[in-house]
C-alpha cells in the first residue's frame, strides 16, 4: 500500500505503484481506498499508464489519506 495525503479542500493527482518496475508491464486499471479523513474523497479522473493515476478532491475539513493501487498487465 502507498498511503497518500490530500489536504482539506484540495484537488490532487495521485499514482499507484509503478508497473514498469516489473519489466514490460503497464497499469490497465486500479483503484483507491480512503483510510482516513472525515470527508468522502471524490475521484474526478482515472488514467492507465506506467502507473494508475487518479485526480481526487477532498471536500472535508481535515486531511484525508488514500491508498492507490495499480493493476499491472504485460505489454
């Protein structure tokens, strides 16, 4: 897991694990799991590539923590 912090009221881009560390792999999908924070984090975009990349917004009044995962597939 790779917990990443999103400040209160912020929109940020986060990435899951880098699939290229496995060799000729790319991220074909992924997901996120909020593990802390009072506001429900909103996923705005999600994009495949070397790692699963998401853009998220934290509407809460405190920082949120999110784990982002990449699902890797050989190319």
